């Protein structure tokens, strides 16, 4: 039986396990697929967020507007960095940030808007980006679950947003076991982040002709050890060979659920501008708990996916958000991933 990862032994015994040939190739494949430049990979999604916040020169106490209706992995790194997370409300039909609520939450302390694309369903990109430009506030597209999702025909990461962040952790596409990526609209910020990803080091100049650390090379910028290793990068390269096949399978699965749920009278999610990656298939129920049991009893692991992060005391007490409460009380996700066989 042929190996699924035929080059893995070569890499493991090559003596070159840190970011290198496969790391560069993975970045090239991602850039080509998304149609972007200024892309770098990281060893985790959390590292990607840390690098971006540092590159933007955010400071503890600065305010970031974010959605509580997203993965805890999205919002916890913001709080851990020392930012004050200010929750904006969401559109109860899409699960994504409400531009009107974001506008209301902007203050003189706001230094960032963190725009989550809920479960692959892209939010109000044009409206949120316009608010960022109007107030001089950078916007990050949080694509933790949205690789391969499209807005107005373009992939996330290629939507004219200041910065986009991806996760390649085990349940994502592409899956590198763990990893992430950042895309910058600003080339200077990208160059700055490249150094920050590797302890502030520019490797081509770090060592002298004898291979010794150069006494003339200065470290002038703070940084992290956040490069993606060769094993994870190689796995990512292999995933990218099949990425269109996997995304197409998920889209085909979505047609099955669309037909089934429409015939059952459920309210479907989505907007005409948005083509989700169908990581899951989302719909809205008027009797969430009963419907969760119904689908599970029929062999489909239905789930609410995320608990509103505003429920966690770590973020402090803030006002009730009616859109969040409405959406959370109704949202159900059904399996729709590439592994799901709708024929069974």
C-alpha cells in the first residue's frame, strides 16, 4: 500500500526540520490559491494573532471590538495579549458582526476591529471595512473557520481587508495538525511581521561567512518563535493538492442539506454575496433542543458549535446582546465536511 505522505521519512531524517523548503512551498501554494501576496505561515493560529497585534503596536488596555459568537480560540488570544475586548452584537440571521453595532461600539479607545466569519459564513465585509477606514482603525478578518469561503466571488484573504488570519489546526482546511497564516494588505507591515515571526531575525544576514552568528547583525525588533516546521508545512502542501476536491465535496454536501431542510420548513442561512466553505451547514430552528435530539437520533451529529464567549466571566460583565441571544437560541450546524457521505 503506497504511503499517503511519501516524503515524510526524507524530511524526518534530512537534518532540516525547521522552516525551510517546504515552508516556502506551502506559502506559495496558499498565495496562489487565494490570489494574494504578503502571506506568511505560523506554527499556530494563536501565534498568528500575537504577531499581528505586536506588528500593529497594540498595547495592553487598548480596546478591540469583536464578536462573542465565535470560537474561544479567536477571542482568548486578544484578552491574553492584554486588550480590552468590547463585544459588538451580531446579525441574528447570519451570525456575523452587525455593522450598526460595531459603529455604536467605536470609541476613542478602539484600536482594532476583529471581524469573525462565523463557521465559514462570511460577514458584512464592505460595511465593516468602511467603518475601519472612516475611523482609522485596522480591521482583521478572522478566517479561523473560513478558508475557501468567498465573498462577492473572491476568497477570504483577498477582500481588501487590512489583515486576514487563518487556522490550520486539526479540524480546519487545510489541516497541518497545527498552524496558521496571516495575509497583510500593507507590504511594510508584512516585512515587519516576517521578522517578528522569527525572534526579530533576518536569517539571510544573521550568520557570517563562517556560519557564526554575526557580531554586526543587530536585533532591533521584538519577536516570537512562530515559524511552521517542515513536517507541518509538508502536510499542508499535500493538503493543498486536494483542496479544491475537498471544498467541492463540501459544497455538494450542502446541496443535500439545502434540499432536505427547505422541504422541512427550516430557515436557512446565507446571503447572495457569500459562498461559504460549508465547514458545517447552518440553519435556524424555532425548537433548537428538540431538533438537536432529532438529528442526532437519526445519525447526524447536530451541534450549536460555539457558546457565546460573552458568557465567560474572564471577559468581564457587559451588556446583553439581543442579536447574540436570538441567534444562539436558534442556530444548529449539521455535518457537511468533505468526510460526510450524504448518500448513506
